[in-house]
């Protein structure tokens, strides 16, 4: 069997770290494949995939609209908001109408947080800010509101900010209860069906290992928790690493297609995309 080195890229966040723990720690057998891990924020990963630099990477579902010709979605490793998701926060109470025309900090143009925001309120003025600086950016008055992802979804009140809208709750209400697709893992089509199948299986095994052995996986994830206490990290990981991470499920797959379809219908995504999974 040929020996292949596969660069796998994901965010330096506790939920991704939890899923990739077994692969990173060498706890599952991957005969013939050696995984080299690259960590970067999600918008950097989106841009790296756009350039075709990454073989296997986490990306925003929004970004997949621009990658579908070269990458296919793996059925494992999804981050889905089950009635919750990125949160719009501000220094003072705002409603949907009051958000129109306001400057809103976003974690990247290709993030799912940005697509969900613009579906919710198309008239905002988005301003890109590194995801881990959005809370301080809004608190300092440099933007009227911000869309927080990762642990910011749990810590925004400690920064003195108030909730405007939970975009996952809004999406569920607008779609009859579908989960909000946020992130997924994509793999380059040119690796070929056989190798893609093997890599997909290893990723699923890594997620299953973490779910079956949550405490050591959580120990590893704590390295990437950015100040969240253990119980807060456990809560955050539980929000995004669950049975849905093993497989999107029929409703999850439907949600991905609908999310991108609505982005196209709203004129945000320039072309209609047919979502394809590497089954």
C-alpha cells in the first residue's frame, strides 16, 4: 500500500479539536495514510480551499458554494446549530428593523455567520473583524453590532453586550425546524474515490472515538478553549459535536442545500450550487 501524507486543516477551536483528537493523538489506525494537521481560523481555511491548497479541510458551508467544482463534502464532521447558532450582539437592544443600515462586525465574508446574517437582514453594512476580536470591537463602539461564533456565543454577556438575535433560532423558525449549517469538512475531488473513502472513514472513526471517550477528548479540546472553563467547554463542544457530527442526516443535508439556495435566491451567492456528499 502506498504511503500518503494528507494535510488536514481545521480551526483551533475546542469543537474541531475534540473531533480531530483521535487522529491528532494517533489513537486510531490509518494504514498507508499519515495525517499532518494545520490549524487556522475558519476564514483562512476558506481562502486556502479557494486556492486549492488544502486536501482535507474544515470550511464554512457558505464557502462551499465557491468550492463545489473542486471539493466534495464529507458526510462527517458537520457543525450544525440545532435551534442555536451564531449570535448577533450589540451594546444596546436592537431589533430586526433597527439593524438595517448598521455596521455589523462579521468573522469573514465567506463564513456561514455572514450568510445567515445577510439572509436575516440584507441591509446591514458588514465589516470583517477577526472572530476573536469581535466582542471587544463591538464593546469599544467600533461597530454597532457583531456576529459572534465559537465561544463568543457563550461569553458575550461577560463583555457587557446584549443579544439581538440567535441566527440558529431564527433559521429554525424560518425553515420549519431545520438545523443551521455552519461548517463541514471538504476533500479535494482529485484524490480519487478510493482514497476519499478511506480518509472519510478515518475521520468518522476519530469523531466516534471522541464521543465514546469524551473526557480525554475534552482534555485535548481544553487547549483550544480560549479561557472557557471546563464545564463551559463541555457545553460548547456538546452544542456542535454530537450524533449530527457523525452524519448530517437527511434533514441536515436538506438544510445545507436550502441554505445555499436561499443565498442564491437573495443574490448573495452568484450561482446555484448542487451540494454533493462523498458517500
